[in-house]
């Protein structure tokens, strides 16, 4: 079998997505997700200008060889743009291989290790009544694990908090990327946040009881000592995890956090290779790996990363907000089902227009996802519908402190 075409499709149904479609001389096609929120066109260019010409004529079955060729032959390694481009190729090739085998992809990864994939959803509120309402709505949707994000008195706009409560069936998920010509400016105050958050978790535990798994995302905003203090303060509320408590480019910072708290730690959605985790995994400084298949070089690289983590009893918590396309989500679900050290899967539901562009075959039942039994990934791209939604510039926000200093967002 030979690759005869590879097309980069940029579409913006509810948001921007970069999809690679690889076509073989036997008529099989494969899809890969290369979406990098706020920097989509850089991946589209990397693929179209520098990768697609190298793919034509290659044997699509040689997935490992193609991965190594793209990673090493560029000479300039790693980085989110490069690794998202490699991921798009890798996932498309796995899609083709599984279709050629007539099997759902998870079968080629060793078969199912479980019957369903526990998913968590994103609840949020500007105050406790709104937050409780949001948690109840997620429970009604079937979620059995909930991420809790809340406004903080004195801060105008906080990451993870939906702008309005859901009314009249309108979506009210938190969607940070905005279709504006400039990134939105938000504000931040770590001390106010540290004072407020434990009170919120106490109230949530009092309202919903001890059983419900609760998660929280710190979104890289704390110093190590602040993160240590927060982890300790949240211990009575038995979090499933505290995510991205520090920026963690400095992996050693997590040593300090770990020394002070038994709250489980998850990190890595902005990482893109196993090298970002070397110290974190070897020294068992984290409990969950948060990388996205889409940003970490695809299934080939994620499998190796998660196998490395498994040796240290560290589990998966694959990144899955709506800026991962349905193709990237499907890749995550097949991997989730197959690996032994699965932890939890993030699952924000895509909008109606996105689901028109990408026809999916996964199911979500009683809190558990399943990728389905169609050969390959189980996702089809409707290119005619995709063409109706051209790229729209959109940016993630950024933060300033009260004195004007730019802070981690
Ligand atoms: Mg996160």
C-alpha cells in the first residue's frame, strides 16, 4: 500500500480544527488531528509545506518508521507545532492500519483492558448556587466525576468558569478561545484564590457527599510553595486530582509540592514529549499524565509515555477539552480502552456544528465512554460540511496582575 495524497483541512464549525486526511492507493483513508488552539495555522503550514510532500509514496503501514523519520529528519525536535503535526500523521496512519485490519483501533493496541472509560466533565459557577446547579446538570448528563471551577471574589474573569448559567438548552461550557482579533485580558490574584478555594470544596462536599470524585485545575498559576499550601488545604475534601498546580517547565518544582501534600497531582497538558516528564515520572512527583494524543506526537508516542509512567504507578488522564477535535478524542478513547494504567478521561462535549463536520461512533453511557466497534478510529469527516466553516482567528486569553504584570494564564 502507498500513500497517494495527504490533505490538510482547516475548518471552524464551533471552533478551529486542523485535520489531516491521508489517502492510499487502495482507497483507504485515515484522519489525524493537528489542532493547536490559538496557533492552528502554524500546524497547517508545517503539515502542508513540510510534511505532506514527504508522505507521498510511503507505505502507510510503517508507522514507527514514519514517526522516527518525521521526528529525527527535521533536526529541530519537539515543540507543540512539530509534535502536533507528527501526531496528525501518526493517528491517520493508525486509522488506516486498523481499517485495513477490519478492526477498531483499540484491538491493534492490545484489545480492551476495561469495558468503559470513566470520563469527567467541567462544572463551574460564579457562586455556590450556580456551581451546585452546574454539578447537578453534569450528573444529569451522566457524568460520575466532576471538575469544579469557581469564580473568586475580587477577580473579574477566572479560568474555567462559564460566562452564564445554562438556560433554554444553551451550551454553557467554559470555552476560553475567543474569536477576537486580540487575546482577551483577564485578571488574577493568587492569594484571593488560595483563600477562597478550600471554602468552595467544603461546600461542595457538604452538598454532594463524600463519594463523588472531584477534580480541580490550577492552570499553572501558583508558585511551588503556594501549590503546596493549596494541596494541603484541600486534603480534607479528597480530590481525585489537583491539576497543573505550577507551570512545571521546572520539573523539580514539584518536589516541593509533593513534600507537603497527599492531594494527587496531575500535570502535562502543555507538554509535548516524554522528556517533559522525565523527572516527574522517575521521582514519582505526579499521579496522572495530562498530555493530549494530539499534542504529544500521536498514539505511538503516547503509548510509550504511558508505558513509562506505568512502571511508577502513574496513570493516564488524557487531555480532552473541545479544542481536541473528535478525531483526537477518538484516538484518546482507543488508547484509554487498551492501556492498563488508565486513570480518567477529560470529556467536554463538542457542539452541534462540530458533530456535523465529524461523524463519530463513540458512546457515553452512565459516565463511561467507549470508542465503538467500527474499523479504525470510528470518525468520518464530511468535507463538504467542513468547507462551509472557514478558519476564524481566535485566541486564548492572558492574565495581568493588579499592578499590570503579565501572569501565567
Ligand atoms: Mg487543564
